[in-house]
C-alpha cells in the first residue's frame, strides 16, 4: 500500500510520462483557413538543441539591446527569426509569411479582391507605379484611368518610392468605398485627381476564341479559385459554336491551386482517377472526375519549360488517359505539393508536404513531361508586345494534329 505522498508522486510521474508522448493537433477551420496548434513529443537531443538556440538567441539579443545604435522593431526582428527557421529546411518552396504577405497571397490564390480593376507595374529604374492596362469594363476604366498613367499619390499620400505590394494594399479596400488616385499623365501639365469606387474584381485567368476550321483555343494563365468556372464557361461556349477540336495553351503557366486543375480536368474527362498525392508517411489522397460531362473532340495541350506544377498535373492526366497530345517542349518538372498553414496571429507557414502522381503513377519531379510532339518555338514574326494574337509554329503543329 502506497502512502499519500508516494501516491501523489506516482500519479505525477504517470501524468508527466503521458504528456511526454502526447501529440495534440488542434485544427480549427474558419472560412476555409486552417488554424493549427501543434504540441509534439521531442527527443532529449532535440530539447537540448532548442535550449542551445534559445540561449544563444538571448545572448545575441542582450548585445543588441546594450549596444545597437538605433531603435529596434521587435516585431520585424521576430518575423526575420521565423523566416530564418523556415529557410533552414532547405526547401526552396517553403516560406514564412507575415500577416500582410499572407493576406496578399490569399487574394492572389482566390483570383478575386476588392479594388479598382487595373494591371500595374513598377518601373525598375525610377520606382514609378504605372498603370499597364485598366480591365475592360472595370472601375478604373469607367473612372477615366488610362494605360501609361503614373500613380503619384493615393488619398493624398505620396507613394513615390514605396514598393509595389504596399501601393497595391492602399488601392484595395472595402467594397463600395472610394479611393482617390493622383495621376501623372503624359501630355497633361498638372496632376489629375481621379476618384475610383472599389468593386469586387475577378482576375481573368482564361481567354478563349474559335480559330479557323472550328478549332477551339483556350489560354490559361494561372490556376486560381476562379479558374475552374472560367474554363468551364469557355468550353461550354466553344461547344455551342460547334467546336471540332480543342487546343489548351499552358505555356508559361507556372501553376497554382491543385483543386483548380482537378475542376478543369473534371470538365474534360469521364469519371475516373485524375491525380493522387502521397505524404511522408505514404498516405495517399486521390482526386477523381465525378460528373458525366466530358469533351468528345480531339485535344492538344501546348506546354514549355515554364509549364509547371498544376499545369503538369493537368497535362499529365490528359496524356495518361490518351485524351490529348502534348505539343511543345519538356515541362518544368515540379511534382511536389505545398500546403499553407494559417496561424492564429494572421501569419502563415508554407512547406512541401507531398508528391503528386499522374493516373498511371508517374512522378515527374525534376524530369518534367515529355511532349508527344516536340516543337521549339519560332519567335520570328511574333508580336513583341504580345498585344496581337498570332498563330505561332507550336500552335500550328497542334492544329495540324487535330486536323
């Protein structure tokens, strides 16, 4: 029989032992974002290493506090520490995102945001923020913004010298609110103040047209949340116009969301396996075409060395199923999947979590997809500013195959 003190000690030891091996995953979902808290069992060597890191970090910080000349922004310093930890993974696709960076990434991946509807760029030499093109029918175009306009100030704040991300964050805002842009326009002697009402803007990631001989052509520039719907609408329209063949152009498409690629494949192929992934434990997740819709005309997919990730998922599935011929040059070769984990403070962690495989079990990481018809692009007679639609030699090769 144990006395009271011994019993308490015994129970304390049991609880401590259980805690040492407990792995707790608390995953809460809010509006599609996973918030993750993780407590992991660690070995004694890992605990010792962490103590050493904390000890050295404290020493470095004490020197900074004592001797560093200027003011210290502890939040910025902390973000740099977290970025350094992730950099130590030696995963070139891994990232630690600050709250602002994560917000920008989420806007990009959804393909929709509240803004003025204009493509902008920063001129490297001058740092000027220039309107490349207002979106057709968008708020900027309706307000009188023109291509070539330079954004000098936003809501009377001079933005000269600010980075592009910061400027874009000032342009975006709540729907139906107004932003004042002070514009420098060639040929105008004075600044122009233009008020633009913010609206929901949806990126156009899909462009399509009917070529001669009823060959449908769809250009996909990215795989975002809106892409699946845009792609399906393009296919539906071309089918109504009596499409006899279909070219899907994925050249220079660096990828994006896996679910967008799956949605597009589902529109083209009959029910069946489209792609599957495997994580570090060998656990597989499979993605299938689930509806009865499919395209029953010959298809070709244009690819090149910049066609990567989701572009390769899409192309690999069509090639495996014999549903389309790949035309162009060997693809990039990114056969791995990254997952973004949203954290409670608005920051996020992205890292590689699995490999993907085509329906026939191919993982093309580091090798890429070899086209069925290899054709190098001939850049002669092509429009330098890409404003004109040109049937280049790779497109012509695809047309010849379909005919």
